[in-house]
C-alpha cells in the first residue's frame, strides 16, 4: 500500500475525540488520487496533518479557540512558537504544574487572556490549552475561556510534539475557516471541482458526551445527514466517522443513511466484554463506524 501517513505526528493539543489513535486506519479508506481534502470538523487538525496526498487542504471548526490556535500554529515559525510559549510560561511562573502556586498563576494567565475583548492573543490561549484540564477548549456564554488548570507540563515532549505538528503543515497549501459546517460546505462546493474532492466529516457524536456537544442535537444531526446526501447527489465523495450504537441506543439517522444507495459501513471497534453478562455487554457496546459512499 502506498505510504500516505506519518505515524509520528501527534496533535499539538489533545482535542477531545481527536483521531490520532486511528488515523492510519482511517486514511487507508481515503481515495488515493485526490486534489482537495475538506476537513469539515477539523478539531486538532490531526487528520489533515497526517493525510499526505492532497494538493489543497480546507479545514473548518466552529470553535473560535480551535480556529485561533490552528491559525497561529500554521502562520508562525516553529522556533518562534517555542520561544513565545517559553516566555509566557516564565512570565506567569507556570513551569511546574505540581507547584503550590500553579493554579493561581494559571488563573492569572487566563484572566489576562480573557480581559482582551478584541485581538485575542493566540500564544496565551495555546499555553492555557496545553496546561489546562484535559487540554480542552471551552468558552462560557460571555466568550471567556473557562477550563481550569490541568496536570500537564510544557516540557520537551510537548515542545517536540508542537514542532512536528507545525512542520507537517508547513508546505501544505491550506485554508482554515471558522463557520458552521453547513455554510462552510456550501462555500466549498462553489469553489472546488467536486470530482477531485473528498469531504471528511467528524462531527460531535450524538450518542456520546463531549464539551463541544453542548450545541449538537438531533436537528444538527439531521442537517448534517441532509448535507451529506446532497453531496452524494452531486456525486461527491464523502467519508464520515461516528458512533452508530452506544449503551443500547441507536443513531437512527445513520441507520437510514446506510439505506441510501452507495453508502457502506466499516466497523472500527465493537467494544464488548466477553466475560460479562448480556446486560453489561449491552451497556458497554460502543459501535464506532466509518461510513463512506465510494468503493
Ligand atoms: C469529533 S471533534 C473533531 C475531531 C477531529 N477530527 C480531530 O481529529 O481532532 C468535532 C468537532 O466539531 C466541532 N463542531 C461542533 N459543532 C460544529 C458545527 N456546527 N460546525 C462546525 N464544527 C463544529 C467541534 O468544535 C469539534 O472540534
């Protein structure tokens, strides 16, 4: 098989639900000859970072923090980024997450970031995310970043991860957008040759809980499925990651999508506990799938 992946690249931040662990498997189902890669729910950007064979990458995420950080990482030299973050860590005394003042210092940096109403500083946000609880990116209703301090350190491992991630994108022609998925795809459809394009959808999963699920509901799922069917009608290639069944609940929208001609499903994992009784098995069943509309 043609090598199209680089298994050494890790996401610059551990965005919840990122596809790092299964990126090679996922990419093995991507078409080999393609010009445009459209990463509709890009998150950490790891899928776009690992995919090698497209000529142009279009990324999108509705989260303004994800957008700010990815833009910063890709428009700044890796060395400069390391210097920037080192300086912030030093200024706010955030070298050691076990130190007694760490939480207080982290809060001080967070307040300083939130204080600016315009021209938000991506360097401060990236530092907050790296050192924040589970490296999540969440904002309150007044747009303030509101994740508490975590346990990670800005260490050499994190520095090297950042450098490798940034460099993976350096030479790639790319655009990053901060739109609702439907508007974004509509715009893309206007400007690309659909025959040479692959649309990858990795939305929040209706059947699981993530911080970014707050705004994701049955209506969003319906809009998504309609959009996918629309691309299919135009003969565009679509690949989707999702969970079709969890704890006995079924995502019927996905089941119905699979009834549409051309769509096929690959089971990614089927977590069942062979030693437990049926009820427990059912509770733990989490069927992760890849759905696509091409062979
Ligand atoms: C499962 S995560 C994507 C993970 C990504 N593939 C990765 O490997 O890091 C889903 C993403 O969808 C974004 N999102 C949620 N609602 C959205 C919307 N209406 N339009 C576009 N993006 C949205 C979230 O911010 C989140 O980053």
